[in-house]
């Protein structure tokens, strides 16, 4: 995939099995978002083949999209809708019956402690509440493949614990989950497999223990810094603070 002659993805070759949580990480501009956009059918004009559920998505039509759930890093919701209206609308986009979508949405909102705001406009929701609605929207139609980009943004500590358990149970049921985040310790703990993308190519692919053994580093953050060649964090931080302290 290239933009103005600059290749964003360079011979990316990735096979993913059912029931895996893939920690899909890399620096900004590495090609993570482009990969996801291709698999979601939002990006055209790429070379090579992208296959989901055994079929080439360029020739299989759009039916495969009903089997995908997605929470982007930044998402706009329709502020003038209530959570009830937004979730029923989302379910309808995936072909769900309105009554079934409403029933599931109400039950899931209750599980997230939001039953009392089911009929409240989204414009009054906090960032964490909106994030919960987006997560519910991505799961309402029971998809087989999930893409989560910084899904914990705005969530409180208890909700983070709940969400991590949800991911584990979904994977246990055979769902495949792509999880992108810059919070390395969470990626390290929840992922069955970690794929590090750097400069449009796969720089590392394996379990955390495999990557640790290969790179002789103690944490995923340290492995990330080693593989991406970023070692200036301490000096940049020191210079930054010294400027802050100037009077």
C-alpha cells in the first residue's frame, strides 16, 4: 500500500487463527491503521490479497462485514441520540431485528452499570460512558472478528478489569481479536500473540515469552523500544523537565 509513492505496508504477510488475541502494536505511522482499514473494507487500491473467513474480501462482497466488530481509537457518536437509539441503530446496520437489538442493548448496558441512562442522550455522557456504549455497539451482533484500538480510553479501573475478562471469554469462544494500544503492559498481559509492525513490516511476531527470549529484554515496552530503535526517552524527558523548570 502506498501514498504518493511512499509504501505504508511492505510485503505484510500475516495469518491469524480463530480464538487468538493479537496484540497489534507499533509506532505511529507503522501501518497498523492501514492494515485495519483494509480488513474492514474501508481501504481500496492495495496490492496483494486480504482474506477473511477464507474468502478474498475484494471479490466476496460485503456480507463478511456483518461478522466484524470495531472500536476505533477516536469515534464520533450521534450526540442527539439516546444510548437506546444509537445501539438499536447500530444493531440495525448489522441486520439485527429491532426488538432483539433493543433487548440485548438494554441487558449489556445494565452489565456495564448504565441501565439508568439507557434513554439518556449521548451528549450528556462522560468519555468513559461513551466508550462503554461503543464497546457494546461493537459486540451487539455477536461478531467473529473484533478490532479494538485503545478500547480502554476513559474507562475506570473496575471497568478495565471487566473488559479484560470479556476479551478472555470471547477468545475462549473462538472469537479473533486484534488489540491495538500504546499501553504495553496491558498488551503484554492479555495477548496470546504479539505482532509488532515497524516501517510497514513485521518486526516481531510471537508470544510475549518468545519475544522476550529472542530480544533478552524484561518487558514488552523494552522489547518495543529495542526493535524500533528508540532509546532517547530518558534524555528527552530530562530535557523536557529542564525546560519546564526554567524561570
